[in-house]
C-alpha cells in the first residue's frame, strides 16, 4: 500500500523536521473544507481523524470511505503513515498508479462476477486469450468477458482457447498503465476489432491528472474498425453486451450501474456491511417484540387479577 505523497512536498516535510515544527491536526470542528490541488474536499468528521498529529493535506492523504455518511474523505497523514505504510491499514487508500491499476482491475472483476456470474458470464483477469487465428498475436486483457464458456481457466490452466474452451469474448476492458497506454489505444484496439470482439472499454487512469479518469468505449458496427461510443455528460460509457454502465468518480473509482434498472452494483464488502446492519435491525426488532409481549402479558395478568369473574 502506498499513500499518495507529492514529491514536491517532501522538501516541506524535511524543512519542518529540521526546524522542529510540529505537525498538526486540521480544525477539529470540521467547519471548513480543505483545498487540495485546487479542489475543495469535504471536512473530515472528527471520529475519522487520526489520534496522532498529522501533516497538512498538501503533503499527502489517505482516501477513506465512510459508510455512515456515504462519503469519501481525504484524511491527513501521520508521520507513522508516511514512514511505515502497510497493507494492513484500514480504509480505501489512494495508491500509486501501478497499485491503482491492479486494485481497480480486481474491484471491477469482483463486481462483474458477483452480479453477472449467475447469468452465465465468466470474467477472466490477465488470462492469455488464444484467438486460434493465424498471424494474430494472443493477448492477456485486464478483464475479458465471455458468455457461457465451456471450460473455465483454473490454477493449472491459465489460458483460454477460443473455440475449444468457449466462444469469442464479447467484451474486453483495459486499464491503462504507464507502459501499456499507447498499446491500449492502438495495437490492442486493432487486434480486438480484428478478431471480432463486440465492445472494448479503456479506463484511462493516466490521463490529465487535473481531470477525472476518462473512459473510452468502442463498438463494432458496419465498419471493420471500432466506432467510438459517445460518452454521456457524466463521462459514463454503456457496454450493451453486458447491460452495464461504467461511470468514473473523480480519480478514485469507477462505479457500475445496471443499464436497465439504474441500480449501482455493490461489492462483496458492501453486501457484508448491509447484511450486518440488517441483522442488527432484526435483532433489535426481536428484542422490541419480546419486550412488548412481556408488557402485554403483564397487563393481561393485572386485568385478570382485578376481575374475579
């Protein structure tokens, strides 16, 4: 886990250390929002703030999603966070681009498997796809969507052969990285169109860092080449083959929605939180019913005592 630290700000950290300046908490009353990179962020609730002194937000932060307010906050860092960042830290952490790439792929694959797996879809992550087409190089897309495969890859079988293992993938998703971004927009796009993959989505996390992540969608039509899918005003792209709408949320995540119902797809962690909350409500309801039943019996007993007949 790597917390976001601005290299240009490290000199400030060193200067404060040399001057023995003490890091500080942001205002504890949460009355004002904080500005980072020219953007204004919601004030962090007191209960989410670290117990130790923190550096200013401009030096770095951790993104923490709060279930209570349904808001993602930029939580300032302690010296311990900077010096000893670990994978055991609780919360959604703003990671370096390489880690963000892997984290985003993992999250999207989980959402897709949870919500479409029961409908016959299989979603492969970084699995070699053998097209079985002479002259066409095999590729390992970040996420490959295949409907009703006959054979699913296992730990022993780390490739998918079109034809013998199932049909041609219906859609492919690539998340850009520094080393592969150019290929995602050129060679890979041509290969996926050439083999007949219906839709191709690129999630560009290496675009202008002052802008939200950008989605680029492509679909096969009458032309041999992909035709761009026009994004909506919110930057969202709908993949018709999956019946899903992908919407970037700043530079933090990509939300998925059912294109028919509009319902947002929830992760396994969210379902666990919802299940725990529902169980707590059910337990409270049972306790209330038990209490009311006891009171009713007491009233009936008192009434019978007062009425000898």
